C-alpha cells in the first residue's frame, strides 16, 4: 500500500509539474502573440483573451483544428490570398497557414526554411526509434530517389505484379460466393506484401510473421505519433519514451527476422563488389549506399532499422490510399458505369501488353490513375501539410506580415483540395475527373498537360510540392494502380455499411478502418488470373 501511495504522490508531482510547464509555455506563446501576431488573425482564439483563453483554444484544437483551418482558408486564403494562424496543442502555440500563392517558399534551401525538424515533429520518430542516426541521417532515401524513380519502374513492376497476384489469391480468395471481410485488413495485406517484395525481396516478402510484425509496428508508430501530438511539447520528453515503447518492441521483433538476413546480404554484397557486380535489388542498393557513408553504417541492425523506417512510411501510406479508394469507387452512386469503364481500360492494357508487369502497361491505365488521384484528393490523410520552420531571422510574407525565426508554417491542403474555385463540385468523388478531358481528344485539338497521379501542383499537395516532393511517388503510384486493376479485373465488390463523415483529430483525418465489404472472385472466363 505504501508503494502505491508513493507512486500516486509521484504521479501527482509529475502531473503538477507538467501542468505548470504547460501554463508557462502558453504564457510565453501569449507574449509572442502580442509581439508577432498583431498583423495576422488567429482563427479559433477569442479576441482579448488571457491565459485561460489560450489554454482553452490550444486544448480544444484536438477536435477543432480542422474546422478552424477550414474557416481560416475560406476567409483569408481563398478570397484575400492572406495567411492566418491557428492555435494547436502539438506546438503549444500557433502555426501559420499560408495561401497557395506562397507555395514557392517551399523551394527555399534548408538554411532558410528548415524541413527536418517539422517532419520529425509530425512523425515523432525521436521517440519511436532508439537510434537517432535513422531519422537524422536519412541516407536510406537516396536509393529510393535513384532506383525507384520513373526511369526504373519496369523492374519494380514485374516484382510487385507477381507478388500481388499471390497476395490477392491468398487474402481475397478464389471463391465465387460473396463473403464479408474488413476492407482495411484485406487491402493492407495485399498492398503490404506487394510493397515488401520490392523492399525486402522474394525471400522475406511472404514471411507471415514479418508481415504481421511490420503492420503492428506501423500501427504502433501511428498511434504513438497521435498520442504525442496531443501532448504539449514540454510534456513529450517525459512521456514520449513511454509512448514509444510499443513501437520499439515491434522493432526488436522485426529485427530478429531482418537482421540475420541483412547480415547475409552484406556478405553477398562484399562478394559481388569484389567481382564488380552491381546490386540488383533494393536491399543491395541500400547496402551499397550505406557503405559509401562508411564502414560504421554497414551494421545489420542499423540497416534493418532504416529498412523498417521505409516500410512503415511507404506501406502505411499505400494502405491508407488503396483502402479508401475501394470505398470511394464501390460506394459511389456511379459505381456500375465507373467500374465498367475501368475494366474496359484494364483489359485493353492486358490485351496489348500481355499482363500488367511492365511500366508501359501500367502507364496505359489513365482512368485507373485518375480514380486513385481523385480518391487521394477527397479522402486525404491530413488537414494541413508541408510544414517548415523559418530558419532565418525573419520571413516577409507580404501584406505587412513578417514572422520570426522558429515560426512554423504549413499549407491548408485539405481545404485547397476542396476549393470550388479549383474543382467543380469538389466534395463529390468523380473517378474520371482527371482523365475525362483527354478521352477521345481530336489530334489537332490542343489540351493541357495531363495531371497524372504523381503530378504535383498548387491544387494537389499529396506528394508535396516543388523540388522536395516525395521521392517514392513513382513506385507507390505504380503499385497502387496494379492493385486497383487487379480488383477491377478479378473481383466483384460491395460496400455493405453506410459510410460516416470522417473525423479529424488534430491534423490527422482518421482512417475508415472498421468498414466491411463483400467480395467474390469473378467467374473464370471473365477474370484475368
């Protein structure tokens, strides 16, 4: 009993300390408001409020951030092309939301607009990974940029298409009777296994234990990230290590499978290097890149952690997009004609190329491309994105607005994707919104450049913007197009539950991971595989 009493006293002491720290931090933010926010409106903060008003606004941002950003966008960005600010708990103060006219700021170098710290704050990797080198020295992205780019998609297309057929047969089944499944699960298993084929190779991609652990690790990172983002910054050093324990546990379990295999591959790389042979898969590309950094990077556990970081980000994002696209497509009032048009395109591509195992074949799927891009637009992951920290003494935003060093800026991407001035009937899922202008175009008629799934522009920020766009978007888009084509060609799908409006907690738009669908294999003479 005395031990419990001491533990209770300790908990009260820590809680009181953190509360005081939070109040002092918010007081500092209020002082900053008086000095730096005089020329900008803070949406969601009452006029002439004191410390209690700040605390209320910051704490309520967990559920009000999305509506505050939407109001601010309509009032300031959309009509006046002016920035605004919103209170939020993850920074303990305000974040500036900028209009599309200021997207060019994202192209400034890191010495002016810092990227790394905001990204770490978004994912909270310092609490999720025990080795700081994994998130501070991100050399594992270099092989993605070099070898998973548009010019190298053919090799990847063959691998992922082959694995996807295996995964669909295993998880979606071959039965011609409808069965009810959880959409998030069956989509995640297929996309996860196909992506793993490209990232860890044929030897491990079908390892059910690794697939399960990698999925659990991704879930733990996502949950931990959300938990830490709803804490004020002053509380994270205290509670972050505790929140990160599940992610680190699953990392250790994954490393039991990955590290011995990576050790073998390092030895294979050394032997291949002595024979002047080039690496031929992603693990070998990653090993070669780590070797250029120095012998200390040729550590099997370190390389395994780098690989796991890539798996977490790529698979988590791909599962989110694919599962929501299935719901958007098969839950659409225009489902019948849309699926028929998609199937027609997919069968034509297979007839021309024999399969979907080449980049050229997948590249012919313009309607599939459009459907995925449209789903990414209407079923986004975040309310705002593209965070940067001002790294110069000050930054002039125009209109008499200057912000100081350390200020965080973002862009209200969800509102930009739903802007009626850019997209007609923006809240309606229109699968062929991006492909329709190019259907049956006369040869002499000039049309604008096709907006492909990977295209980044001022009205579509899913992949980023400018020179710092997502380096893996070519691989991800090809993978997702293959996955959707497999469904369209081989399965009948019914959404059996009423979809509810999605809720946003802080900056995360919560996934629809609990919805069931009915699936059955199409009859043999109509299915492709």
